[in-house]
């Protein structure tokens, strides 16, 4: 039985991933901010076959508690086989261009909090000598564009960080996976016009679990976004800077 820590467990994609692991009778530790939602999710996962479900309710942007919470988790569970970081916000891209508080909120929620958590998680996994760290990121980090460059810069930083962390941890037996998601039809994107390029949360979750089990390094989900980003990245900057995307 694997022990799986899901951070940002109330997100739609994280819930779908947790359902898949629960159906396989794995033990799940859920970390999120909304205690009522965590309770509802936990009860649902038990019905779906989860062997043991526990939860932690605390704001993930509260960096001061990260070390103590990670220590608490490992002291309670002895080992963690898989950690999935699934938290983050889209925020208000236009406001973030001119408002410092919104800009910092986006950077903290999508990058700084992740790096803080991984600083302590990686140490624990190195000590135990095994484990997989999977981080949900975004194709927005592959190339900055005017529509969401603050959010995209956080995701670009996440890619550089996970690439470096993977490189450092490889000799220790700990694997790091970067999951670059295109837009997915979830409550987070409820105000966005949906197109055929939007993924579905259950399908994306299956891709995430598969990538974790296969120890992939970087995966685009839905897969079509790998090819879309190849095209976008091939556009010369002299042309790209004139585009409204």
C-alpha cells in the first residue's frame, strides 16, 4: 500500500487523482485550506475504496508552518511514496500587471509556496531513499505572453526549479516529475470560454497517475499541448511580440 500526500487536495484535478488512488486502496493524506471540503472529499474517497484517509487544513501560502507540517506528516506516517503538488491560482492577470499585492499573490501561490514546501519534502525523501515528487505546472511557463505573463513567469520558474531538483535528487533514488497542463475544464477556468483544446479533469488525472507510475520527467497534458507549444516556441520574437495572445 502506497502513502500519497496530495497538496492542494480540494482542486478538481487533485480530487480526480485522489479518486484513482483510492480505488486502488492506497493511503491518502490530503492537505488543503478548506476543512469542510476536505472532510467531504475524505468521506467520498473512503467510499471509493481508500484504505486510510487523513487531512490537514492550513493555508499553503503560510510559509512559516511548512517545515513543522512536513515534519509532522513524516513523523505520523514514517514514509511517503508520492507527493503531488496541485495547488495554485490563476488570479487576475490584468490586475497583476499593475497591482503589487495581486502580483505577489500569484507568485506566492504558484511558485514561492511550492519551492518552500519542496525544500523540506525533498530532504525527507532523500533521507528515506525513495519516492516521487510530482508538480502540476502549466504550459503558460513555456513562453511569456501578454495575456498572463505574471502567472506564466511563476510556472517558468517552476519548470527551472523542478528540472534542477530532478538533476540533484536523481542519485538519491528520488524522482521529480513536472506536469505541464494546458487549460482544463474545472471551476478554476469557469470564466474562460471553452474550446476543443480544453482537457477534462478525469482524463488529465489518468495521465498524471500514468506519468507518476512510469517515472516520466516532463509530461504535457492533454498531450496535444506538447505540439502546440513546439509551434508557439518556434515563432521568432520579432513576430511573436506583435501577436495578441
